[in-house]
């Protein structure tokens, strides 16, 4: 990140690839692939040879007719959060990792961009109308029990640009950093201000 070495290809593909989440031990990367048919989820093993990172062969995590997005490893690496449109609207789900066939729905009225708190008791979800919800959960053995989603704050955050994450959770789980919408008309006017320069070549001369 300090520019000390040249960038190199970690995973190559014919489609757009978005790296999203590392497992806690740093040995596996979850990412999404965007194709003409939709969004699919993959993971790849990651190794460090002392100089650079190298990825193993990508392995499908979820590849279905639905759109699956935003995979997120739990703090202990045993669970995977993600968003899917399988119900007809985007909802947040969790599965065991490696997948054992079971899944649990986390959101109730639509959701995206799920995030784990480090306290291992809370999941955060951005609703489709840009609120942040919190969901308590318990995980014991192969069973995952989510609670009822509750509003974490009544403030709406700004809509995220495309597939970009627009909020994140502090490691202690007590704070969230987020992109916020401009609150005043003056601020909105300044944000959208455009200047047209006429007779540009006359200025050059």
C-alpha cells in the first residue's frame, strides 16, 4: 500500500471482480463476480510466499440464477453473511462456512451490505431505504439463531454508489462511519454547483 512494490494480478477473470472480505486468518478471500447473467460469489485461498500474495483456484460459493452480493466472513471465520435476491427482493442471509446447506434470513424488510460487529453478538444491515439496522444473534455448533432486526439509528445514510460499501463498523462495535447526505439546501446547492467558461480560446490567447 505504500508503493514499495509494483502491483500484480491476484485473481484474473474475464468479468468484473470485486474483492470484499478476508477470513480472520487472512487465508481466504471472498469476492463477487459480475457477469451478464448477474452477480455470483466466490472464495479463493490466499498464501504469502514472503514477498507477494498468491491466490489459489477460485471456488464457487454461491452461483445461482439470483443475484448474490457482499460476502462477509464472521469474526471467527465460521459463518458467511451475504445479500441475495432469491426471494424477489434483496435480503441478507447467513450460511455456515464451509457451506453445509443451511441458511438463515437476517433482514426482514429488505437489506444489503451486511457487516459483523467484533462482539460476536451483532450484525448490521443497511436497509433498502438507507437506514442501518442491528440484529442480535447467537451461534452454537451448527445452529445460528438471529434475533429481530431493530433500528440502530433513525438517521438515513447516503445511498451507496453502485457496489461500493458506504458504511463500516468500528472494531469495538460501538461506532459506525458512514457517508451522509447533505442536510441543508445551501450545502446541496454548493455540491451541485457547475461553472461554464465561455470563449475559452479567447482566454488562452
